[in-house]
DNA sequence: GGGGAAGTCAAACGCGCGTTTGATACGCTT
DNA sequence: AAGCGTATCAAACGCGCGTTTGACTTCCCC
């Protein structure tokens, strides 16, 4: 069973090395441009191993998604389970910070955010599954936060939707527009400090805009109007 | 010279048909996934015509960019030459509306916006040229608008930059995240009405946020601490 | 009216890709 | 020791891609 001279329980077997190498290549190049040959070369395994262990490139990609999804849930418990007692502004900042960090975090085996970011703009066969298992829960969490910020206006579905799009759009920009950003601002580094500043900016920018979109400030804005109806984060988030 | 039975000045010669077909294919599939065979089939010309008239796929793409760039300038004079007498809020709305319309406008031979949107997230060999000729002018126009909205705070280069990123990020989202949007909101159409509403939302959302980021109208908040040192916007903007 | 440039065309070339094949080696069971 | 399932490997297959080739047609000009 064990190929070379490894007894049995070994974390360095061929499927694991393939998963790791494939995660790096898929995150760096995307599903289409990543090559099975490149992955196998990086993993130091034979070319046919992908088809033997994962039934082809698609199967390997699906396995990487499953694997990294679980790892990401462990690493970022995230705003789907927010610590209580935070103001909506604080929850928005936590959401934005985690979202941005996930996508821009290179280095460690944290490809999940990069794979998600890629799927959004270059869908593969796995997008439906990814939407159900990852994107929609995150989206519902954000909707809950924004709904709280909007107050009574949060009952307006188009407004709520567009505000969420605005938040997510700002975050995705820092991930996907990097080639242009580098050309427009050659001195900009986009290191951890800049990322933190960017996430604070997005959270403050969005919170101010959402608060402004809410009705008049003269009246108790948050609590009373949405006392009725369903709790803010009912459907989808944990479904 | 003229191939079949066409005397001379004919708008339907092979290079023109190739340009048109290539624009559609490049806009729809991107540079990499668009195929020379597909373009030639759509244009109804022989496969070798691309290499004969444009010296290959790259040359054809460059020609499409040049051609559509000129056409786009004709169609959208745009906010680089804004009509005077508009408030900064109105100028921002014009900018956002044109930007969004350019990118989402399908149908007519208006591939330029789609090609630009693609280049931002999937750069090709032409991105440097495109940045200089198209993106940077647009970016500077937006910077001017946002600087006006920010007031004294507009002297802060990082704040100005991030506000511009926020505006552009919101716009790009509607273009690039369409697969996910359709899955999250299957009933959403994204037709002309929704696009118009989205552009109004982005403009209002951003204007409110930028105004909020500006110091209070009663007191100048930002100016004193950074009075010393070099002028804030010296390098890069026009260099 | 004959020479040559310009243009078109079917066919093929070379390459990289995902995948498959068949041989080979290993370890466990009986 | 024989048998068998598991795993690895080098080699090749089949396909689509961008590009090239060489022959053929058409038109202008001297």
C-alpha cells in the first residue's frame, strides 16, 4: 500500500501532496490556466497520479475546494457567528476585515479565499456548489449587519441588496484590480498595513453611507421599527 | 487589390469584418479564450486572414483595442470633459452612470467597456498601453470629482485614493460578479432600469460616504497637522 | 497580354493540454 | 511461494490551439 518505504499513516502521501500543490497552483493561476503537469511537478509526483487518485483535473479541484473550505472555516470562524455585544459598525468592520484578509492572504496554505474570489469572476463547474455552501451564508451574514445599520430602511430589499453589493464590491476591488492598482500607484505596497487601513476605510466608508441611506437621524433609528417580523438573520445563514 | 467583385471603397472588406467579429469574441470570451478559428468563422473569412492582415492574434487584439477606443471616445465624451456648472455630486453621478453603462452595455458594437473591464482583472500584453491611454485619464477625472467632494480632506492622498477605489470597486462589481449575482438573486434582471438604479445608488452611496469622510463643515479637521512637509499631491498624479 | 503584387483558400505543422495505457514494483493474505 | 489489489511510472494518445505553407485567383499597370 505505502509506496516507497513508508509504513502506513503518513501525512506526506501522494494525494496530500497533490492537494497542497494543486491548491497553490489553482489559487495562483485559476482553474483553467493551472496545468495538471505543473501541479504534478510541484508535488513531485507522476503525471498519472491526478487521474488515479482524483479521477482527473475536475475531481482534484473539487477535492481542493472541499479541503480548503474546511480549513478556512477552522481558521476564520468569521462573522457568521459573531461575538455578541458588538455594534453594527463593529460587526461590519469585522466582516470586512476577515473578508479582505481571506482574499489577500497569501503565503500560508490559505487558498480558499483566493479560490472563492476567482470563482466569483471566472466561474467553473463548482460555482453552484460554492454559492450554496460558502457565498450565500457569508452574504446572509452581511445582509444581517447591513439591515441593522439601515434601520427601518432595511426592509427595502433593493436598498439592502445594493448596499451589500457596495460593500462586497469595494472588497473585491483590492483583490482583482491589483494589476491596475500597481500601475496607477507604483509606490503602493498593499502589505498588511495597507490592507488593514483599506479594510478600516471600507468599513467606515460603507457605514457612513448606509447610515446616510437610513431615514431621518432625528428619531430613534434602530430599535423600534424592526421589532416586528423576523429576527434579522433568519434564513440561509446556517441552512 | 479588392478580392471578389468589389471595386474599391468598401466597408465590408476582410479586415473590417475581422475587427468586428474579433471585438465581439474578445468582449464575450476574453483574449485567451477567444479563438482565432471562432473569430474567422464569425467573420466568414479564411483562417489565415488573421495572420495575413494583423500578423496574428495579438495584432488583431491590438487593432480591436485601437479601433474600439476611438469609437468609445466618440460615443461617450464622458466626464473627462464635464459640462461646467455641475455640483460635485452631479459630476459623480455622471461619472458612475457612464462608467457602468460602458461596461454593461451589450448589443451594439460597444465592446470597449467590456474589454477594459476584462483587462483590469485579466491583464494581457496590452494593459500598460491601456492604462496610459484610457484608465489613467478616467482615474484622474474621478480623482478630481472626489477631491472636490472631500473638500480640505481631499489633500490626503491615501484617503483620496481609497475613496476612488471604493467608487470604482462598486461599479466593477456589477460587471464581474454577475454569475454570483444571478445565483444569489435569480429574479434580478440587471436590465437598463436596474442598471440606472444601481448607478444612482452607487453615486448617492459614495457621495454620502465621501461627504462623511470630509471634516465637519464647521471646523477644518485635517489641515493643520500636515501643514509642513511637501505638498500632498506632488508625485505620480501627472508624472 | 503578360508580369507581379495583393488577397484568398484548404491543408498541414508544432505545441501544450488532459487523459489513457500497459508495464512494473510493492505488501498483504492464504 | 503464489496470488492479488494497490500504487507508481514512462510513454503515448487525441484534441484544440495559433500559426505557416504553397497553390490558386484576381486585378492593376506597363
